[in-house]
C-alpha cells in the first residue's frame, strides 16, 4: 500500500498536535499546582480560565471562519446549555481543589475513573445498555484507583472527594455536550466558547462575594502573571483537544488521551517531586491501563452497533406447543345456501 505525501503531511500534523497537547497539559497541571500552593483560591483560578476561554475564543473563531450560532430557542438554553455551564464551573472549581489538596499525579489517577461515571450515568439516566466486556474493563480502573488511594503518602479526604466529584461532573459535560452538538448543529469550538462565557457570567457574582474581598492582599505581580499564563494554557489545551478529536477516530483520540495522562503524571512527578512508592505507581499504571481497555471495549461495542447484518435471518416456524390454533378455531361453520331456491324464497327467508 503506497503512502501519499498528503497522508504523511496529515500524520505529521496529528503528531505535532499531540506533542503540543501533552506539553500544554503537563505545563497547565504543574503551573496550577504551583499557583494554588502560593495562592489558595481555586474559584479565582477557575474564573481566570473561564474568562480566558470567553476572551480568546472569538478572535480564533473569526480567523478559522467558524459559523456563527443564532438561536431564539431559549427553552433549550435553560434545559441544556445553562446546566452544562453550571457543571463546567463547578467541576473546574472541584478539580482545582483536588490538585490544591493532593499531588497532581494522584488527582489525575483519580480522574482516570471517568469511564466508571460515564457508564453509570448513561445506564441510569439514558438507559444505555453496555456489553459485558465494557463492565469488565472497569475493574482495573477501580482496583488501580483504590491501590493508588491506599498507598498515597499525601492523601487527604477533601482532595479525593473533590477529584471524584469533578470527574463525575466532567463525565456529565462530555455526555450532554455531544447531545447538545447533535441537537443544535453548533460547531464544537463555538460550544466551548459559549459554555465558558456563560459559566463566567453566571458565577461572577459568586466570585465577587466569596473570593474578591480576600485576594487583594495576596495578589502580586508574580501571581497575576502566573494566573494569566495558566488561563492561556487552559484555553490552548481545550482548543488542541477539540482539534485532535476532529482529526482522528474516537479510538485514536482515546489512546492519545491516555498517553496525555501518562505525560501529565510523569512530568508532575519529575518537576514537583512529590514522594511516591512503588505500590502507588503500580496503582496509577493499573488505572491508566484500565482506561485503555475500556476505550478499546467501548469502541468495539459501538462498531458492532453500527454494523448492519448482510442478510435477514430466516423466520423459524413456532413450535407446536406455542401454536394456539386448535381444530375448532380453524374450522368455520356457515349456513348452507340452496342455489336452487327462487329469488323470492331467498328474500322471504332473509
């Protein structure tokens, strides 16, 4: 099979985007931990990131020529988009609380449990049935997160709880964002901008009441610069993730996402130097491998659902014990008609 120059160019482009995604995500994780260690205000960090999405996305959308989305269906906004914006803000705050309280490597290991929440949410709320292989693939994730939790030296219950809640929130966002894209026909980057803007506007009054009065005494030029860089990195991370998802198949994206998580954990361990044990590393590795198996099982299940049968199965006759027709029901007794009677006799008899 010959490989054209276009294929080589496309492959090089995908590899470049993956490498950039890994670098930006790892930098964002390490920088977020650094900021929160000196400036313990997760809601402020979240507000800066959401504001960055709201401010930086419109120029990019204009350059890329992404179509504008105009809709007067406010009922759909209240039913779907506003809850998604609420979940985005709340999940982001909880995610920042988790990396504030526990190491980045452990927080990302807990985030590997997202397939568990995805399966539970789709089964309970959407009625989606999954195959045995999908449920089986969740076992390494459960055991891996459990081992990493038990062996985590810097464990805090608040960190674990907030990481689990944030992961559940991101699972909800992923599931219902796909539904919103399908229902509205909106471009995925346009949806990212819209959710970021709505979440920032929605929770700006809350931020003013909770964090705004406290931060002036602790905010300096260094922290402000780090916050601006962190917001820019968060925006770039989302853009790269959506771009890669558009270029490759879902399975390839899932593998790239697992590799990204490995990169984030590895970089955080090397740069932040948080103490880990061999058991802890084994739990992280088991959880990540479980995510890969889940993605593979889910891809196979989706492929089987999309594949149509070549021929229709032949209908088998029902067995005798299921045939409720009896001799009496098959025989119809009617009044005999004498064809030799005269028409007047017939009318009189009728």
